[in-house]
C-alpha cells in the first residue's frame, strides 16, 4: 500500500478559501509537536498570505488592475502552500501524524494527489440583514459556526450577476456594515463562514433589502 503523502498542488482551492486555508497551515505547522522547526518552515507562506490579506483589507472595490495584482498575490500564496507540502513530503515520508499536523491535505491513497478533492467541509453561516446605523448602509448580524476564522460576504445591486462578479467583504466579528448605497437600492447579500480547513465556501441563502 502506498505511504501517506500530502497533496502538493493546491491550485484547486476555491478563490476565497486560499487565505484561511493558508493561515490554518501556518498555525498548525508552527504549533505541531510532530514537526521540527515548523515555525521556520512556514515563514515564506506566512509572508505571502500577509501580503494577500493586506491587499484585500485595503480595497473593497478593486479596479481591474488591482484585481490582477490580487490574483498574483493569491497565486504566490498557493505556490508557498505547494512548496511547504513538497518539503514536508521529503522530510517526513509516510509519517501520517506529522503530515496531518501541518494542516495540509493528504492525497487519497489511490492515484496521484494533484487531482484529488481537498479535505475540509464548509461551515454554514446565517445572518440577519438590517438597516445600518447611517443612511445608505446595511447591517449584517452574523450567526457564526464554531471554528469560524473569517466571514466571507458577497453582495450585489443586481442579483442576476454571476457570483464571481458580486462585491466581496471579509473580516471577523458578528456584525458587519456594507455600503454606502443610494437610497432605494435593493441589495442582495449572501455570506459564508470560513474555517482553517475550508476549501469551498458554502454560502447562505441570498437575502435582499431596500436601502433607506
């Protein structure tokens, strides 16, 4: 039987799951009692995901050029995930407890790792959509499942747009205001909870509300 091995290609991670997945790998590898010098191993990954997070936090409505730059930062983070997995596979061949302790995904025991689905069931989030404290804003009161490390909110003034074209807001906490919008605008909103192992966000049902 083939020895356990980590997936070495994380390019199939969902667009919005790269950051929380990378943070989970950094945290678990750093604290693992099964790995030697885990904190040193994840320094490049930690630096890459920090740049990605800073870019996301700086701009809620990126221009096409800013979106392209963000894609490059996301790709750099995935590249560091791949490098970490390859390094651990070389350093800990077949050592399943050590490999799992890194927070990365084991390849299926049949076939190659690249084409296998990544582990990590998505948590389900619910929310209330209310008027914000200021005119033109909406307030989300979020019900966050246990283990949530980041909120992922998508919203649009045209609910018929493809999901990938909806605006994105991320962050922590149980409340989040979005806006400003013109009075009378109907805004559609959905939300997902991201855990350290989420690879495919599971969005709530879409809710909509007229802005005051």
